[in-house]
C-alpha cells in the first residue's frame, strides 16, 4: 500500500521508526469511513481497513471461526473479539510490515483527525523516551471494565490477577476491586508526559510493530486462559477488548507501554471538558462543535496546556457530539485530494472514497 516514511531523524535516539501504518476495523460498508480515510490520505498516507464489508476471512484466506463473523444476538464479545483477532493477524502475517514500522490503530466511526499525523513519530519518541513501545489513549476513568455495573462487573471485581508493574518487581495477587487503582499507580509512576487521563483506553493505539505483536500475543494468552476457565467452570467471558488490554498492561512489565495522559495524540472527550476548554467546541455538556470548527484546517487547541490533539475521539455518552464536529471538518476535507481512497486489507484492493460518498471528490 501507499506508505509514508518517518521523517524523524535516526539520530534522535536508539530506536528509529521506519514507515507509519494507519489501521482501523470497519465491517459496515457505509460513508462513515469517508472522513477518516480522506484525512489520512490528505496527510500523504493511507488508511488500511480490516474486516471491510462484513469480511469473515483474513487477506490470506484464513479465518478465526465464529469470532470472525458479525455480531450475533447483540453479544458484546463478537465485535470486540473481531478487533483483537484482525489486528493480531495483521501484525503477525502482513508480509511488508517491518518490525521497525509504527502502527496507528484508531476506532473508525467516532474519530476526527484534527491535526497533522506527520507529528506522530516525534510524539511517539517523546512519550517512549526514544525507545520501542506502545502508547494507548488515556481516559479519566477505568472505562468498560472493572467499574462496570451488573453481574459482569461483579464477576470482574471478584476475580484476582497476578500483576507485575516493573520488571524487577515481585508479582503479587491483586483483586479486581483494586485493578483500577493499580492502573493509576503504574501510569503515575511511568508516564513521561503528565496529564489527567490515567486509565488505558482501547480506541487509539500507537506502537512499533515488534512491541505491538508481543503485547497482542499476551492479550491472546489472557483471553484464551479465560475461555478455557469458562469451559471448565462456567465462570464468565470477557466483554470487550479494553479489560484485556488493561490486564496485559499490568502483567507485561517487559513491554514499554505508556498512556497518553496529556492527550497529545488521542483526546478522548470526557466529563472533564468544560466550556471554553477548546476553541470551537462547547464542552462535554454541549451539542458539540460550532460550524467554524476546523475552518481552513486549523485544529482546535486545549486551553489548559496548548495541546492540539491529533485525534478527537467521541466515545459512549459523547457520540451524539461527533456529527457536528465531523460535518464541520468535512467541509475542509471533502474536496481535497481528488481520487483519494483507502485500502481494503482482506480483499487487497483500493476503495475510492467517492464510491461511498459522492460528495467527496
């Protein structure tokens, strides 16, 4: 595919990233992908889309069975399992993927690219201290995991895990009630760029291929162990990928994993954002962005620290704000770069944006 080489000088440190790869999973073939694909293309790169158009097989013809099919009976596990299986297969089997490449994974349907992705290599090395590693988007709460309500949340809190935050630390058993506190403690102790978003979210990931591959193998070990336990004892299955990533974060001290606490890369909208915190965005209690948002391609800036996040992410309770921001950004993106396209990874072919969104040139 169309690759963008890293422009950051190799003299910056012991690890020098090569290409930057942009990946998402989007199985529903509709025009919601047009803005994200156009934004990446206009930054001289290419969005690679996994599972496009309800694909149930990987690009090499293999499959992961039932987990590779669409959601059945509104079972939360199917959609999240699909993401895990497809992303792991991508980093394990893509032949032109170099261990020194960076992979940027983002959610597809609720994200606005609002600053230059050309900055990603520099930001990656800043956060990882010029080393290999992974950066996850940060959130101010534990998310859809250990604080979940109902029977599922109670089962998570009733289980315990052997965690090891640092390589030289003795592993210790920690109950689910305290896993969020352990996440906060690890983030506070190893984050180089401080900020309020201490918890690991799963909607945005930036990492080198070798680190991402190792981390996803660990995630698979955790998932499979729980599935085997469920077969034997009818306990429970994990719902969602976030809890698996969080457990791996606390049990993989050999991998350099960071949280984007200052939201320099991924800004996840949350209850912390008030009126005036961002220009042209009204805050968490508002309807979203003004029509002047991203006017002439100018990103919105966080008033508290001057950060211009690369990605704006509107999860959960804030999804209703996304259309106002996306529509404003699309005014700038729509007509630029005629012939723009994304790459259907499973079918190994280009998909022109205009075939889905005729108003995009």
